[in-house]
């Protein structure tokens, strides 16, 4: 039950991010998109992430290679609005 519910919620977040950041980043994983948007905020100078496995490290490093998002502040605010609706 909880696995299915978590998957459904993650899919909604994925879709919301895709709608907000565009097709340029659609191939990124959800964790990559999250790091991308956070590190694109002008007031954020670094992003701390957990590094429990080599696979996770590689996932985040791959996501760091994407170009920053121009309208990250707007995306963050709109994503917060989507989250409150869920």
C-alpha cells in the first residue's frame, strides 16, 4: 500500500516538475531534478545530499551536469503550491 502510494506521489511530483522546467530536463531522474532546481536558486550556494551508495552518487553527479534552470525561484514556488494541493 505505502509503496504504491509513494510511487503515485513521486509520479505527480515528476509530472509537475516536467511541466514547470520543460522537456529539456525530462530525462533526468526525480532526484536529479530536485537537486537541479535547488542548486539553480540564486540564494543557494551548495546542496547537501546523502551519499549512502555509489549508485546514488553517480545519479546526483549526472544531474549536476545539467545547465541551471533560469526561473528556479518561480518553479520552486509553483511546486510548493502543487504540493499543498496533493
